[in-house]
């Protein structure tokens, strides 16, 4: 498994692109490095592109991964995270495709289209800056 992380210099939104067989330990190490990066702000949105990841077959795989990343990435702040999935996995997950957490400021959403994910992140930016 390989994870490439890039941080947009203007929005500071990190995008993580995962290719190959996905493992929880590798994801955790990537998130740990991310939150230590001086350009990372915990109250910024992030995008996880899982379209090239292998090992995810349905909601029983996707939602636990979402929960783990949300916990690890947002432990120091409030956040909105979009997850980009292969179309067949996106449809296999079914509804709901968005979760709001107890603080009301943390959200996770699943998408199969990069433009939709970007718009969703942009529309939640105001919540993050509150």
C-alpha cells in the first residue's frame, strides 16, 4: 500500500491518495505524520481518495476505516473529512453516506465523484471556522 499526501498551499486541505492493499497500521502512521506537519491545521477539511485502494468491499469495511481516520485525524480539532470511493463500492455502501458526530462539528461523507466531494468540503468550511 502506498499513501501520497499533498497539502494545497492555499486552503491547506490535505489530500491522501491510497493505492494498493489498504492496511490500518499504514493509515495510522500516515495520519500521525500528517498531524505533526507544520502546514496541517486540525480545523481544516481533508480528502481521502480511496479509488485505487484494495481490500474494501462494503460498509463493513468502509465505516470502520472512516471511524478510525476520523478519531486519529481529528483528535486535536473539529473536522470535515470526505472519502472518495470507487463507484461500485460507493453504491454497495448504500445510505446513509454522511455522518455527523456528537459535537455537531465533525462530519464524514462518502463520494464517488471528486467534484462532489470538493463541493461538499467547501460547503462545510464555514462550520469548521466557527
